[in-house]
């Protein structure tokens, strides 16, 4: 990981996972100042970038509220933008993001993604799609059925039956078969080892992302941390803390002082703040 300052991020010329090219930077067409020539690497779409130009472009997208990273370079010989979407993993690596940059990128991405995230289900009474606004409450009112029946109509987001029992509740309603399959999975999934991580030979194989609650599996290669595919925030699969917090007492391949977190008994709720 780079510990250098913002201005002098550089690729490691010995990094064989990057493809270096001898073309100018496609994101920053100005010729580099004399003696300031920086190695360029190729993105998955074929355009050439430097750590600075990629960081700068992606930062400007986030500043405009865009968390999908799209390539702004022009397609060869045209005036059309490439528009290819780069994953955060790719950006993070080729922009050589520092620890602080990663933390700030991930916070912004998670906040933007949460605002855009909508949870829709079809109402068991009238079959129209209803959006759930309060992600912590399983009891959801359908305005159409309420108007139709002239009395408050609430259904359960989990078992999709007429709501039974007191509300609000986040775990289940009082219908007999109301269970949360994701929670069941967290409770009953197999255990796995993380061969790359020192001394972790039994860890639940499925975890819920501490930021957004998405179910994730560890692919057993690489370090103990994973980037959540939904909110893009990186966390430790072993202790379930966010990576910067976990790394205070550990390293990428050694568990932190909290060890292996027990199976989760509730699913974290994504906060739209
Ligand atoms: Zn491109
Ligand atoms: Zn309805
Ligand atoms: Zn229910
Ligand atoms: Zn997540
Ligand atoms: Zn950890």
C-alpha cells in the first residue's frame, strides 16, 4: 500500500498485474511537465491513466454525486465518450488510493448508493409495487388498499401476508411462518477456513455486510477483507469491523485482537443519511 502523499502516487514498475503503456494519459491530455513523466497503465476499457488523473476524475464524479465510475476518454477517432464502467476495485488499484482516500471514497459511495437504493415488493392485497421507506420496519402500509378498504391496510414485508401483531418490528410479524431466510442462512451456514489468514480455520462462510446488510461470501483467496458488492465499503470477514478499524490492531493476513466474530443474529440496516 502506498504511504506517499497525494501528489506523488506512482505505479510500481515491477507490478506485473498492471499493463503499462507508452501512450499519453487519456484522462489528462496535457503533456506532462518536463521531468514529471509518470508511468501510465491501461484500464479494462483500454484507456491509459495515471494514479493522479484517475484519482482526480473519480473524485470529481463523487463530488457531483456520481458513484458509478465511467470512463470519460473519447473513443478512438470519434467524439463519443468511452463510457465504460470501471469497478471500484479497479479504480482503487489503478488510482493507487491511499488509506485515507479509500475511506473517504467508500463513505461517499455507500451514502450515494443508499440514497439510490429502493426496496420494492408487490402488495399481497392489490399486487401493485410498494416501496419500503423505513428499512427497519417490516410492517408496510399500502396506500391503495387502505383507500380501497377504507381502513389501514398493512402487510408484512417478510412473509407477504396481512400484518399480524404489534408494529413496528424489524425481525418478524406474528404469522407462524414469518421467518427471515437471510437470518436463517447466517445462523445455519457452513463454516469455512480462510487459508491465507493466520489461524482462521472456522469462520461462518456467509456474513452480512456491517454497512448495508448484503449477504457476502469470502472467496478464500486473498486477505481477510472484502469489498461489499452492494455498498462498496470494505470490511473484515473475520471480526466484522470496517477495515480501517480492524487494521488498527492487525494486518491483512492476521486476525485482529477481537478474533473471529460469532455468527450474526441480526442483519445490519442500511442507513440513508
Ligand atoms: Zn475508456
Ligand atoms: Zn395493496
Ligand atoms: Zn410476517
Ligand atoms: Zn454492503
Ligand atoms: Zn478484523
